[in-house]
């Protein structure tokens, strides 16, 4: 139980600290805007620096595909359009439950506007219990519950592509209706970077295969990131803030022998003049509701495993309630008409969802596994195990004790 009386005495100090942080943040924003304006004036020079010295930088940054101060108003969506979305949830494996297994539940949503068609809102649960599902990942040093998360990501993409392509592909069906396939979160699966090649391939192959289906069917894929903490655009401005004529980080900032930061740069580098400013905070000062920023190309290492057409681009979209990061494959970003159409649908989704895309929110609601659902799942599983003639079916003593506290 949480003692709120003991906590109350700590809150005034926290409030004073946050107030101080807010004042510092406002100063940082002003410096960021000034630095962006300077970078725009030296835009061609910075691009040349990035091309020449990019492999010598010790920080990751986005590559601008349009001028830094780009601000483009997004057109409203057409009256008739369709939105596809998926999201996932899971029951993680536990040795304290009646059986060691896990479950992935994918919520899928298809919403039609201006077409007098019924929506699709349902979910697809799948249970995993075989040895290859539970223990194969351990040969790569990956925990089963961690592997579960990776498999869920791939399943979300596969279900999304299957649902969308089946709706659009049949001749004379709905291919002429503008549409968008949406997922919650980033399309840059950076968490796969450090996996062994064989394990990474088992996740990326079905995932990128699903993306290929969407690309061949011309269904734009959008990743919507709310409250983004990304700093890829801010990191590009570090090229402008660099005090050296040549932004060679490995020469100027690293020790030649240890390859670690020089002692004088242990806490911060000379180019980190506006950090920890976030991209969304900076663009909030530059965009009006309904505007998008310029396009950027992400440089995350994992993207070396993606096909060229599926390299991830991003922009920032002022949706009214916040500045969201919008990601899309490169083939979508290079089609200006399709990009504007897609962002218009996204903007409409946020307005219909009162600040968050309604299709993604509904996909989450379809996927989420609540406490009652979990209890019923294990009750059903217990019945099946008893029918199969198994004995000593039940949870561990530890789990039993936690569920029946006498305190």
C-alpha cells in the first residue's frame, strides 16, 4: 500500500525542480530555433559536411530531404477512404502458472468512411506451447519473454498486410478508394540491431515480406509515434554547432588510443548546445496545427537490413494536440500526392479520436488482455489439461500465496 502522507512532503521540492527545468527548457528552445535558422542559411555546406564526414561522426542523425524550415499544410482527407490498423498484446510465459506457454493477441481494425460499409473490429489470438516456440531463442541468448515481443511485432505486420491486401486486391474491389495502413510506434526496429544474424532474420523476413505486400498493392504504411523522444533532427543541428571547420568527431573529441571521449568532453561535447531538446519540442515552435515539417531519412543501423524502397523516412505533423512523429517507407515519401493523401487521413483520424488516431486506439482495445481475460484463459487451459488426463495441474505455491494475501 502506498502511504500518500509520506509522499506529500516530497512533492513541493519536485514542483520547484520542474519549474526550474521549464525555465531552462524555454531558453534551450530559443537557442534551438536560432541554430536551425543558421543551419538553413548554411544548408548546402552542412549537407556537404554530412556526405564527407558522416562516417567520422559519433552520433546518429537524420538526413534532411527538404529544407529545414519546410512547413506544408496538409489537405483534408477525401470523404471516402479506408483505414487499416493492428496492435498486439500478449500473455508472457511464467513457470508459476499451470503451464509454460505464451499467447499473442493481435487486434485488427478496418474503418470505412463515406462508403456505407460495416467496419471490421476483431482480434486473432494464438497460443504458443511447442519446444521450438519456447526454447529455440535461448540458443541465441534471448529470453523467451523477450522473443515473444519480437514475434508479436512481426505478427502485427503480417496481419495488417493480409487484412489490407485482401480488401484492396480483388479486381473491381476497393483499390480506387484512398487508404492507409497504420501501426502504433516506430517502423525503425532498432531493438533488433544487437540480435544474432539468424535470430534477426527470423523476425525481419516475415515483417519485411508484409511490407513488400503493402508496397506492391500501393497501400501506404504509416507509423504514428505520440510523445516522441526522438532527437534525429536536433542531432543534425550539431553539425552547425560544431566549432571546427571539419566535423571530424573521432579526431577532435575522442582519444586516439582508447577511442573514448577526451577528459574535457566527458560530460558534454561542444556541439551539444541545445540538448536534451527533442525534435517535437523544436518543431512545435515552427508548425501550425495541420502542418507538416520537411521530410527526413533515418540513419539507424538496423535500416541497413531493409530494402532501399523501405528505408524509413519521417516528418513531424502538428495534429492540434501535439506534434507527432510520422514515419513511412521511402516509396511513400517519394510520392508527394500519396504522402499528402496519407497524412490527411492520419490528421482526420486524430481529430476523430480526440487527439489520437481512432483506428490505432480501437486496434489496441481489441488486442488488450485484461485481468479477467487472463484468468479465463488459464481456467480454460486447466480444464483442457485435466481432460487430457494430466494430474497435479495448478499454479506454484508462490503464485498461490501472492493471490491470497491475508494482510
